[in-house]
C-alpha cells in the first residue's frame, strides 16, 4: 500500500459545533455591531393575543435560518405555519458564513436569491500554507454553465435578515418572538405545546411540529431524544474584524504558522470589509483566558503580522466552538420532525452545517406541503428521515477527513498530519490532504421517494436521487424551466400534448428540444422522460415511455398505490 493511501485512510471519521460565549469589545452591547443594525421584535401584545391558543396546522420552533426557510418552503405550498423564537432579534455574530451553490437554488425557489446575490461574495479558490509556504491551491468545480458560484461568503445576520424580509410579509406565516416553548405533549393526531412569553404562559395545539431550534433543542430534550456520535475537545476561537484589505475572496488555511505554532488558522473575507479569522487553541490555553479581549486582540495581531498586513483594524465580535459529529437515530417522532442542528451537529470544516440544514428544511417543506394538500400520501413523509439522515452520515464521512487534518484529536493524529504537511512541501499528493472537501449535495439513491432505473439503457446523464444538473439553455438555464411542484421533462411534442391532457395538479410539463445540449446532457431519446421533484432532485427517468405510463408511475411514487387519472 503506497504512502498516499495510508495517509488518506488515517484521516477518516470524526466531530460537533457548539457556539458559546459570543462577545464584543468592552463598551459595546451584545448586538452593537460595526456594520449591522439588529432589529427588535416584540412579543404578541394586546388584542393580537386573542388567537394565540387557536390550533395551528404547523408549528415551527426556532426562527433562525432553518426555521424561516422551512416556513417559506411550506408557504410556497400554500401551507400556513406559526413560527416561534425565544429571542427578540437575530442571532448575534457572523456564525455560519459560507453558503453553498445548492443552498442558492433553495433561496431561488423561495424568491429570496436576489438579495443574497447582491450582498454575498462568491468564491471558487482556496490556498493552504504550511509554515508560510503554499502547499495547495484548489479550485472548486465551476463553469460558465453554472448559474451560481460554488460558494458564497455572507454573515449569518444577513442570511437571517433576507429570510426575515420574506417571512415578515408572507400572509401564511405568523411569527411570535420572545416566545419560549417550555413543554410539548404528543397525541395521536396533534401535539400540545406550552408557551411562555413576557405576558403569560399558554397552551396551543398543532397538527405538525418542526423542531428547528438548534443544537440545544428544547423539543429534542422534552421528547427524551439524544444526539449520538463522537465528541471532540478541539477548540477554535472565531473572530470578526473590520479592515480594508485588498486580498481577494479566497479561503486561506495556515498550518503551523508563526502566529500559532502547532495550530491552524482559517481566514475568510466577508461583505462590508469584515474578515473572519478562526484560530485553533493549544491544549494549554484555557478557553476563558483565550476569550479575554486583550488576548483576542494579541492573537489577531499575530495572525495579521503573518499576512504582512500592517494597516488598522477594528474588533467586531468573537466566540468559540468545538467540533463533533452527532446525530439523532431518527429525525422524526410521530408528528414532530427534527430539522437542522436539532437533528445533527457537524463540524464547521467544509461548511456543511448550515447548508445541510437548508436542505433539511426544503426537504420536509415540500413533502409536508404535498401531504397536507392531499396531493401525496402520508407515506411520503417516511422518506424525510432516511434521506436527510443519510445525508448527515455522508457529511460525517467527508467532514471527518477534513477535521482530522485541521484539528488532530491525539498526538498520534497530529504526528501523522505534520508528516503529511512536511511531505506536501515537495510532493503535490500530500498537499491534497489539506483540501477542505467543501459541501456537495447528497444523492438519494436508496430513497423511497424516487424510482430507481430498471434496465433503461441509460449510458449517462443524472440518475434518480441526484440533483438535476445545470446547463445554459436558450437565454437562461435548465433549472429555470422547473415548475413549483413536480416537473416532467419530455422531448417530443406528442408526449407533451398528451401529458397536458392527463396531468394532475402540481405537475408541470416542459418540452425540451431533442437536439439541444440539455438533451445531450440528460442522455435522452425521442420518447424519454424525466420527473424532477420540487426540491430539484430527479424522481425518475425512462428511456422510452408513454405519457399514460408516466402518470401511473407518478401516482405510485407519491401515493404508494394505483390511482386514476381524474385527480385534476
């Protein structure tokens, strides 16, 4: 076995992300930012409280990025929801700052992508250094055929603001701030929640509950569930500073730099001249001391000296996190679904946490919407946990490789990491081990919410369970053709015409020129067809099929039984 394989095997399996001790410089309040104005949200007041105990179709606990995404996904399906949060404003600090291409497709489906594109900084490149020498320059997959860049940097405050701008004006979403869930009881057909706000404690019922209340989920605790996995004591201080620096928007990783001997430093540029610096704490550094403002300033100054930056800068915000891999055994408990960090905690490396949560929210949003609208059977909901937990396990596998490299958990791991870095000074293959392996969408190849290929003779093209690939078509992109529900892609006029006659509600039919580049990408023939889910994943494909057979197979997929064609 060659050395590359041996070293690669070593960096497998790991990790958790825990945000604690959010802090700002002395003299500034917690939400007093150099660049962002935090809003204030009141609890329900006065006569507006008369309806608080009414039954809700869906309750969403947690009005962070994941909860708001879930609410918008349900609203897209015409479903009302009540959104609770115990805070009076957005989360403090930049927190999760890297948003993947796949998340931008979710934003687009919810009608909020333009605000994100206007503010965020797209990037494709990363540089890794060992003791001041560059050992890796990686390029994330990108081309002119893509609508969005592989990754974007944007502070979480803006993520929450842009989502809130859409949530706050949507008539199907009611938001109750300063409202803490202090208990939940499950019943056969509903859940009863106990809520505490500044005025009183009251109860209300809901047919369905989405727990989007984060790593310290109260819903998870009340129902007696526990995250399982590997705990890890590696710690990073994360710091936001404001400075004018002309360095481009790339991801930089410094291994064993002068400023942090034996440790790792990560650097990202954000909007508004805000720069994110993550630096690893040594074993002998106590967290409390490391979070002292003077020590943070000294550590940042040392990092900037390594970057040869001698200009002025201002301290914005800092915190600390540790990394672990933890997940629930099942993301569903009856009428309660766990979404985002309430279901799983993943390492920050590879920017998989927030992006994985967005995919959770989009997944349960369309599925629950279709069931509540009687356009699909309740069995469809059984696919949520296997799909999204499968994605989490995949994230664990990939992030483990990065985490073991970024933060070796033992002296042995560190020894092997340092050996690989030393090799990287002269051997390119060793430098590749410093690749952060950025987030990529999971493939639902074993899901019950897809139809697997069966002797279809496809020689290429995307398979069921994969995201529909992007390609330029006419004046736009292939994904621009997708409807809000399921979409059938067909490639001759007769099929398209017949489908229009028998199509049920919630399905769009798109005719694509058989001679187009899109058809070539999909590897189709005259009577081929693809079905694409509301979340952009391919539900089924056939090389040769009739319109009647397409509809029959669709009904079997979403209802798990034969249905007639008279459901328009």
